[in-house]
């Protein structure tokens, strides 16, 4: 199965914490979060040709192996695609680490990848408290089904020795103060939680381009408020 690779940053210092990585971005997502800053990946026109093939990516990774630590597979929602495990096996054959970004809606594929040792790090986006998640993500997945899917992904990561983080982009108008304690209680005991700054540029819902982000100080206060729930709690995107 061909992967819809519609974005590729050949060398990145940002996408895989502490590593030099090549990052690919797969098209399509089952969420339609209004603040998403990758609308060109979510709303890819039918029939649009991918930017490149898996073979091209693997060829690049092989040639520049000495200058890279790993690859980040992002999206969109990359775990929607059945060809991802096969691609990751090819990456493994090159000898690189693998980071996966996911929204948590595909726990079966996540479990498959982890059980086969095909990933080293997973970053899972937390869109909000479970009861608010359907409204925030604007997904067609029924609310009860969505809760089960996301909860299963959380449990898979918490029960696996793999390194991981839960991360949440905090958006004015979508997230309230009481949400953070609810999320903390839900994810309590997890390894790492990252509070991320919202970027009001090129958003899926154009109206969110005019939403003023929370101040860095406010995000730091959120992280301080939540630190007792997690082994590590940090803020990203305010520097």
C-alpha cells in the first residue's frame, strides 16, 4: 500500500526531541480540529499525487544515515494507513530510530507497531478532556467510540516501556482552566506531559487565525499546576 507522503522535512532538529531526524507527513486525518496548523495535509484534494515515494525516503535515509538519528512519522493521522508498519520495518533496516505522532484514534495499529518493536518514541496529542473531545476535534467518530479509542491508546502507552509523551495544544475558547485538572487526573502517572502554545497561522478553520494565543506566563502556570500528575511536565513553543 502506497503511503500518501505529502510533506517531507529532510533534516529537522525540532520534531524528535534530542535527535536529528528526517520528518515525513502523511495526508488525511479523521479529526478536523479547527486550530490545526496542517490543513494542507487534512484536506488533500482527491487524486493529488504524493510528494515522493517510500522508496525515495528510504534511499535518502540510507545515503545520509551517518547524519541522522531517526525519522519522525507525522500527519495528518499517520496510523490511518495500513502501509506504515511495513515502511517502519524498512526504516529499521537502515538502523534509525522512529518517532510517531498520533491523535490516539488508532489503538490497534499503535499496539501492532509497538509489539513489533517498530517505534522508539510516540507523541500522542490530547485534544481535551474526554467529554469535550468530540466537540473539539469535530470528528465523525461517535463520542463513546472516540472515548474508548483514545483511552485504549493512553493505556497502551502507559503500559509499554517505550518512551512517550502526551501533549496538548492549549487554545483560547476551546480549553478552560477546569479542563487541566480533569486531564491530569485522567492521565495521572504518565511519563511526560507537554503544554503546547497555539499558533494562529494557516489554521484549518480560518477564523482561528484571529484567535490570540494564551500568554507564555499562563502556559507556564498550567504546567506548574499539572506537574504533580506527571513524572515530567513542560511547556513547548513559547521561546
